C-alpha cells in the first residue's frame, strides 16, 4: 500500500485543524520541557523580588543579582557572608523614631558566649585570635593596670553592657575602634587616668544607658575635649555626663539624635562648651543641665530648650553667669 494511504490529503478540509492541533501540542511540549527538564537558561527569580538566597545565587559574581535587587532596588538578602557582600546593610530598625542602618557583625567572625572580662592584654589577644567579633554577654574592664585596649579592634558588637570602671592607668580606648553596637549600657566610671576617647568613632548605637561619671579627664587628641562618639545616633536609655573635673568641651556626639530616657549634664566643674549636641532632637524623659559653673547660663538654656521633643521636665540651674 502507498505510504500514508488512508490519511487526509494536504488539500483536504482537515488541513487547518490538524496543523493547529500540532502547533498546540508542540507549544505544550516546549513549555513542559522548560518547566521540568531544565533544558534552557532559568529566569532569575530575584528580578523585582527579594533575594531567594539559593546556594547558586550567593557567589557575588559580576552581574549577579545580589549586587542589587530587581528594578534597580537595593538588595535586602542575607547572602553568603563574603567580605563586602551586599547583605551588610540589612538590619535597619526604627528606634525611638530614628531609623538606624545596622551592618551584621557576624560577617567576618563569630560570637563568644558569656562575658569578656579583660584584666590582661592576653585576654584581648585570645578573643580576637579565636575569630570572635561579638560578645554575647558583657565586656568588663575593671580595676586593671592596663594602659590601653590595643588589639581589641576585632570587637564589633556587645549584646550586654560595656563597663570600664576604676582603671587608674588607662590612657586610651582606641582598641574599641571597631565597636559599632552595644545592646546594653555603655559606662566609663571612676577612671582617674586621662582617657582618650577619640577611638570610639565607630559606635552607632547604645541600647541601654550611656554614662560618663566621676572621671578626672576623658577626651580626644586635645586635652579637655570630649571629641569621641562622633557617630553615635541613638542611646536607648539615659544619657549622663556627671561629676567630671577636666572636661571643658563636649564637641563629639554630633550625630546623636535620640535619647530614650533622661538626659543629664550635672556637676561638671570645667565644662564650658556643649556644642556637640547639635543634632539632638528627642529626649524621652527629663532634661537636666545643672551645677556646671563654667557653662554660660545662656548656653545651658539653649541646649535644654533647643531639644524639640522632650517628654519629661526641663531643669536648668546652678550653671555659670
């Protein structure tokens, strides 16, 4: 028999329906092959979306989608923790009305459980040599004879408090140059040496109280100038500078916007300049500027009453003429 006998001739009326059915079957087969066989280049799922963080998407290759989100939007993925990876700006909480961009500190290191109690330089060396960048407890520097905290630059975050207390020979805290976030309180108290605080420029956030109390001198490169803490944006608790004898100028704190509890400058014998608080606009507590005999009354009042949002009372008294 002739090949094709019994089939409709191409010239029969069934030609067009048969062609249409064949075309539909071909299209369906291609679609199924695309979806299930993986035989063609897959479409990037991140276009216009948040990053899916699939393993193959975390290589940071040139042109990879994790250099930016789809549609020109910034990427918000938590990626493979490569140095300079795009996940470094993911954490942006709003705290006391201020949005803070936080970069994860575990990108380059690990967390140390418990407290870091520093009494000898070897305590610092052991911490950094272990690859740590985060302390899950407190950092305590208390009653030591250390001259500085050099070598602690690996420290990026403290989940508890930072407590620097009673160190008569401590001259600088430049070893805290890498410290960005303290989730608890930060306190420098009863330290009789001349402490250079200029190395605190990386600190952006203190979740608890910030206290400088009963220190003979704390400053920056110039004696009497408290010029550090220049990038501190938020203090979640109270802010206190009290009972100091040699601080003349507070010129740091230029980035400080919000204090979550009381703001106090009290009994600072030499304090004459508080120009460092130019960005402070919210205090969720009382404002007290009292017993600072070298601080001109007009400057004390300008500071206290110039804070736009104060939820508590304002007390200004006992300052200079």
